């Protein structure tokens, strides 16, 4: 009896931990419903998009606090949350940021003034 009771109690004790997972609430939905849920419930905006094969689109959605959600949208119209996390940080530079930051030792002629030659 003890042999059977201990695993059952351990399983019941761990069950609430699994139920509290935020990803357990939403797994798949239509593309429109998923986007609406991400925007209205989580306050997320799409930060990145990429193709994963001919029939799948990967999207990263983030909110202001840094929480992120990875969504796969299928050609069938279904979207699924495949991962969630926190502490998202955008690290890619825009082309304007890249040109405004000069690398050390770079030859930048824009800071030089033309030198007039002495006519004599």
C-alpha cells in the first residue's frame, strides 16, 4: 500500500506546478484570434518575423516589461505559441544607428575642414 501511495501523493503534489504554467492557458488558435489575444491581453507588439519553410512563419512578440512570446503561424490559418520567456532585449541596430556610430580608428573625413593653401 505504501509503495502505491507515495508515487500518487508525489504526483498530486506536483500537479499544481504544471497547471500554473502560463503557456498551458493558450496553445493554438486562429491567426486573427492569436494576434488579438497577444495585443489585448498581453499588450504585446510583433518585433521579428521569419520564414520556417514554405508554410510556416515564426514571430516574436514582446511587451514593455520584456516578456516575449514565440508564435508559429501555419498556412492553414492556425497559430501556436511554442515558447514564452522574459528579459527580451532588442540588440539589432538600424542602418541609421550603424552609420551614426563610428568605429575606433575609422577614417571619417566628415570631421575635417578643407585647408586653404597659402597663395605665396
